[in-house]
C-alpha cells in the first residue's frame, strides 16, 4: 500500500478518535508512517481534544462547526508549546459548513487527500459526504446516515470504487463479497449484538431508562449510536445502507442476533455456501480497512485467539419487541424521502428520551407514526431531503408535546 494522505471528519467522536489511534500506529517495516493526516474537523464540543489532535497529527487545516475559532487557536498554541512543538499554526475554518470545506480541502493541490473518513454522526454528514465525492477522493464512510438520507443522490455522485464502508457489518460484507460475483449472491446476513435488552419482551422494555440504554454489552460508541443499537434502529439503518451499497434487494437482506459480536456479517451464495468475516469486536479494524482499502493495514487489531475455546450463537430477531428493522425496510421500499424521515424522527425521539420526555418504546412508536403521515417527495434532491427532515423533526416534537 502506498503512503496516503487522510482527512478525518468528526475527529473528536468515537470513530474519529479510534481512527487517529489507527493512523498513529500504522507504520511500514522501515518505521515510516503509512498515512499522513492533512486536515481534521469536529463539531466543537471538545475543543481541548481537538487541539490535542491537531498538534499530534500536525494537520494543516482544522474545521470547527462552532464559532470558537479564536479559542481553538489559543488552545492549539498552548498545547503545541506544552509538548515542545514550535511554529505550528494550522489554517482554521469555522462555522456550520466547516466540515464540507475541510472535506474538499486543497482537493486539487499538493496536499489533496487520498481518502477522507466521514465519522460525523447523523444526517448532517450528507453535505460533507457529497463534498468528498466531488473531489474524487476515496470516501471511507462511517456516517451511514448520509447515504441513507441521500440515497440515489450519493450513489450518483460516487464513482465506481469510491465509496468504502466503515461500519463493521458493511466492512464484513464488502470483504466477503470479494469471494463471488453479484450473480452468485443469494442473501446478505447482517449480525446484531441484540444490544443491552436482548431477550426482553415488549412489555419488559416499557420502563427502560436512558442509563440502561447506554450500557451496550459489546461496543463503545456515542450516545446516539448506542441508543440506536438498543432500539435496533441502528440495525434498520444498516439494512438500508447494505441495500444501497451493494444493490441487493431488501428481501434478500436479513438481520440475525449474534451476541458475541465476533461474526460481523455473512454472505450466503447461491450454491449454499456462506462466508463470514470474523474478528474481535474492535472498530479499529473496519476503520483501518476503510483507510487502506482495498489493502489491509498490518497489525490494525489483534486477531481471534483460536487456541481458546469459544462458542458463537445466533438467534432470530424478535420483530415484535424490536420492530425498528421491519419499519426501516418499509421506509426503504417507499423510497424517496422516507428514509430521511425515519432517521430524522428517530434523532428527535432519542433526544427526547434522554431528556426524560419520552419512554424507550416511544422512540420507535414515534418513528412509525411520523413515517405513516409522510407523503414522500416525487423527486429526491438535497432540498427535498432537508425539507422532509425538517418536517419530520417538527412532527415528532408535535406528537411528543401532544402526549405529555
């Protein structure tokens, strides 16, 4: 693998921080780095960490969605002085479009990125995703929401091979799909840990608290993604993502519960063979593969220890207790702006749940109600996506207010 220049969007989040760890440890046999970070962006909620990352990576440009450019510049100078770095003063871009600007930073200059990792959480990642695709750089996509809400817009903007998945499930599918042709694929099987409430009935979920929802048994993620894993909304989004990424019909995509989270997904072929990608549950592996695709980054994570006894189990999904996956498929079948409505209504409901204004079961119930009222736009455009999201957020909050 040749040396690559990298931009990280959402650098202070869970994916971003793990990506920086991967990049720091990725060295060639002669000790030289495999990657160089040229730019970073973040929302601005953790300026101290962003300043540390900037000095650590010596990124040439830093984007921040808030208006705290002056404060960030001061923190970077202070951090640089503390670790003995002299003369480091990156360009700083601030404001709501900062990530989109950083996504295409120096796109046609000497420091143009070879790969951009979009680790932003939520549909606000759509504009940066389109910005990356416009440059021709490889897009390592951890921000599944931008593909889901953007749908055909994102697919049309992407050149063949430009879009590389970073979700562990889709990374697993991409690896397994290398072993056969599209015509040989019978089914995609996406695994789910089951979250913290696996095995509970719908009635047993009624009193679930936000603190309980954030205790994921396997993965360490941000509050939105962790809550989505508890409701299985995340798995619903992943089904839509797999459908869009790999052009496989929804009826040929199945979710199955695998509590150990070692088999990250499987591809069943037409001859009855099933290929699975297995590794310990560590997001650094799909991140590394996304950054190096199609090459692997040696030593990204420790492999499974095959000298130790282990048991892997698989269970069917309980669609009564966790209806989010079937609801996501319905949104995808209706198409157009429906997936955007599904996602936006969920984001509002999750915020309400953590604010103590909605029950756990109310999250998916709200998505279902908002989705049932939505009349999808006949034409999918950035404007129609934004309008649909705004309507869904407003309607979700109206329903919440009416029930209080």
